[in-house]
C-alpha cells in the first residue's frame, strides 16, 4: 500500500480503506481517518506532548484498545536521548470507531460486518493543535537528537475533488448497499451535494421528529436512500461538540425500537 507521508517518529502514513469487499447493507461516509496516538515523555520523565499521532490506525474507523495501541507504539524506536512513548488516553485512540458502532450501527440493528466504511480523505491529517505541539517540542530537537523528519499532510481545503468523488461512488456501487449514511456536514458538502442533495445537515431538519429520516438519492443511475446523521464527535460528545446535535441524536436513538433493522 502506497504511503501518503510520514508521521513524527518515522512511521508511514497509509491510506485506510474497507478491507472486506463483500456486499453490505449500509455504506458509511465519514470525513478523514484518525491515527494511533501516543504520549511523549522526555528523558527527564516529563510529558512533552499529551497526544501525538505516531502511526496509521490498524483499520478504518478503528475502535481502539490500549493493548493494540501499546503493541504498535512499542515497535517505534526512538533515538537515544529522545525519551519514550506510551499510549495516549483512550479518548484519543479509537473513539470515533467505538461511537460509530455504539451510537450509529447498533441502533440501526446493523453490525460492523454489514457496513462498508469510507472517508472523504482516506488518511490521517495534521490539525492545528498537533502542528503547534510539534513546532514547540519536536522540531527544535530534530537535529540534536536525530529525530526523523515528518511529512504529515494538513486537511485539504477541498476534501474531495472530482476524482475522489468518482472513487467513493465506485466503492458505494460495489458495496451493494441500499442506504448511504453520512456523518456530519462534510460528506454532504463534498459528495452528496453533487448528486442533488442539500450540503448541510441542518437542511434535513434540526429537531427530533425531522432528524434521522431517509431521503431518496440517485448515484450513477442507482437509486438509494440517504440517511444524514451527525458526526461521531457530536453523538459521543467528544471534545468540542454541539450539545444540541448530541441531544437530537440521543433522542433519535431512544425513539428507535430495539433491534430495528434498516431494511
């Protein structure tokens, strides 16, 4: 698999795609892939960075696990004098994948094995917080400690160009899914809008009676149902989130009969 770039401490940034290519019941479209995060301690034992991305996740929408994170991080060799790495808190490793299962698929009566997962940007992207932390702690020590240079792409201004949209549409058709689930505004803006839908979640309804409804959509001549939902960050109340959207999503879950399937 071709690398996209290089993480701090030298691991390759790899694209994350759906491995199981058998037919699925639903197709889930997110924004961009996350990463395995580590805490970086200096030689003096003091924490330098609370959570820095150091490796691609083992699978798309990874559900985390400290044992897995520890194994991945333990394989990263730091130069002499660079200190050590340890798994970051559980809120940094796999929260979106765990939220996807618990707060999206399970309420629909769908297992992970019945879902085809995809992102607009299929690899990890560096955010402003990570960039500032690296500029503060990592960059000044690169020459003196021999730390590997990193080449970690920022989130692009255009999340999906025409070529990427064609790739996503091809995956969607191959999946055989009859329902397309979008997570947040960005998949609507950068993908479904090109097939005639609104480009933001608010346009589909902001109240509990309106939210979580199916809407017809046609992609490459195939008729499907679109189910626009919030981003996992909102549903699971992760970091900066909208309490309003979190509440609407919680009402949607509570209103669903237990085990109700989408078909």
